[in-house]
C-alpha cells in the first residue's frame, strides 16, 4: 500500500457476497474521476458493471467460483493520489493504434507488443497487444484483463 495524504492509493480487497470476489481498487482524483472512468472503459472495451458518483467497478474476469474486479474510487475534492512507481497495471488490447490518440498521456512502445502510458493521475499502465491467433489466456487458468 502507498499512502497519499493518509489515503490508500491501491487496495486489494476480498469481498464476500456470493462467490469469491477479489477487487483491486485504484483511487482517483476528484476532478479526473469521470475522465478516468471513460479511459478504463475504452481500454477494457466495456462499460462499468456498477456506477455511482464516487465509485465504479469493472468485472475483468468471472467464473463459477471467483470474480476479479477493477474498481475506481473518487477521492474527496482537494485530496490527490500520489502515483506509486512500483505499481503497474497491464491490460491486453487488440490494437494499440486505435487507443493512442484517445489516451490522456503519451503512449510509447517499450517492445514490439508492449506500450507504456499513464492514466490521468499518473498511474503507470502497460498495454500489451494481444496475439489474436492465441486465446485470451497467457497461462492456463490465469485471467488476463481485457
């Protein structure tokens, strides 16, 4: 965990109601919240599963036993998250060329299939171009975002 003005920037929580749910919560600045939600909808190619004025979550993987969620929580006005340089979110995307002009910060290639950028609050993102001839799984049984 990283603290920014005594607020947790990243939090991994296990939520119990029905099946097992593991939720990664990313805290967002008050002013950037709506834009950040839109950016993650674009990257994930889906709308949020639940949307409130200060909280959204995306279901990024689901099976009969477990669900993995990415959630965005809006901080109160005046509270700013501090990006944590040791944390990186990686997403598989079908085509990075379509995303680059729509992202809030420059996106640069770091290899043939990986691109690096940042969200509105400076959190590092890796975009991995998915090989469409392979399935959405890198390793058997390990869920991949997007």
